[in-house]
C-alpha cells in the first residue's frame, strides 16, 4: 500500500514569507507526527495529532508554527514570517493505533530553505 | 527530559568488518528503544526495536539488546556490506499516550569495498 507522502519535496522561500507543508499519512492511521531535522542532527518532535486534534504541540518552537488536520487525515504544517533558522527537513510520520502501535512510518520529508 | 546519546561519526569500515554503534539513553519510566536507518536519498526506516529490558531486536543482520542496567541499546553487525552505508539513528519513546520519538544525532556509516 501507499506510504506517507509529503509535498512539496523541496521548498525555497524568502525570509518573512509564509509557507505550507503537506503530509498525507497512511490510510487509516489515526496518529500523525511532525518532526524537524536540522543539518547534522536527529529529528526533533514538533507536534502530534490524534485524529483531528493536536494532542501534544509541546515541540513547536514558537507561535510562528502552526499545524492542522481538519478531517483527521491530511495535515498541513504552516510557518509564518519564515526565518533563515527555519531551514531544515520537515518530516511527517503516521502510526496505527491498532496492532503494533509502537511503529511510526516516515515520509520522505520536505526540505525547506529560507533565503 | 528524555535524551539519547549516540556515538559520533563518521564511521568508516571495510566490507565484512564488525560494526558497533553505541547508544545510551535517559528516560522516565520504561521506554521502548529503536534504531532507524536513513539510506542516501531515502526517508527514515525502522531497522529494529525492543520494547522491554533484555529484549533483542534484530533485522538484516543487525542486532541490539535493551540493557536497562546500563541504559544502553548498542547496534551491532558481524559483517557489514557496502549497501549498509547510511545514517543510523537511535531513538526512544517513553510511552504515555503519544509515543513521540526522541532521537540521537545520528551516526554516518560508510562501508568501502
């Protein structure tokens, strides 16, 4: 079956602009995560959705970052007034709440470059 | 809070050499432990996992044993191949209801023929 997909694969923007990054999880996966991976670092947790609601947004770095998942499937990560320090690979992962609920499946990521 | 410390890279080995990548952790409660692998140009993939003390995870010739007494989960492989060249991440979830992952910084492995 299809895995987690993310669009766009690459996004170049200018400082101060607004960007949206999209994640399509595996069909039927209720849990969805966003992570950010800076160069030379491991992924860092941003936000977790259980269904439509953000159950844990403790990893969002500031109020310029926001994410939604209005129908409990596709999620969009929104970044306002982008800064050069926001440049990173943004990863999405989804997880089933049934069976082996420990495993998260990752998408290929969106590489964001803020000039 | 939770944290993962793994061996700094890069690691360069010849084909058929023995591999160890060290990983230690700090966590509340009883975490589940994971190794993820990122091949060049690809996304993160789960390599193996262990969910309780003394469990051994294994896959593709790689192994790691959950050692609660030393809070470690070292990755080993007896004979590496060129195709094992990748970045390896140790990670944990400390349970609760959200299973968010805490990752180490990653170790780049290069295997030469």
